[in-house]
């Protein structure tokens, strides 16, 4: 995995270590990261994104405690074999996205945005992300 694949927003209200952990959980859940896949080193992620190495280490440690990642001597952090052997169902992955979808729906309702315009924009953004 390339450290540049992580999207970190320093201005977000969510702490950076949580942004990293959540993204890695989603990548494992979707099967984009599989058991044994190596993660970039703490230093590499910190350097690429100009963040404190302790922040990256905290995210990795949290995922290690959850059993999502494991530390291999001489190889660094990898996706745990038990975590990366399956791809979660679409329903399980949708459940992960549900809080954000609810927040988006609430914001759009408060802004009185037409649903068709919001859906068209979301489709555009999804298509853009997949390229």
C-alpha cells in the first residue's frame, strides 16, 4: 500500500489518527487490503502527510489492538490474516457509511437542496473517486 492513498484532512474535526484508522478499516472491509498486505511505515506516512509520527503510530496501535493489523518482526505492520481473509457484505459496508449518509441527508434538507441535484452530484463524485 502506498502512503499517498490515505486521505488526511488536517482541518477536519475528526482527529487524524481516527481518520487513518477508519480509512484502513474500510479498505480491509472492502477487501482492498487483504491479510498479509504490508502497510507503509509510520515514518513514511508521517513524512508523506507532514504529520507527527506518534499520530500514525496511535492509529496503527489501535488497529493492532482490535486485531485488524499485526506487527511482523522485520516487516512492520501488515493486515492481520484473520481480518483480511474476507470481504464484508455490501450490507455490512453500507452500515459503515450510514452515519455519513444520514448527516448528508440532514445537511441537504437544512439547505433545502433538491434531492435530484444532490444525487447527481454524489454520483459524479463517486465516479470521480473510482478513477
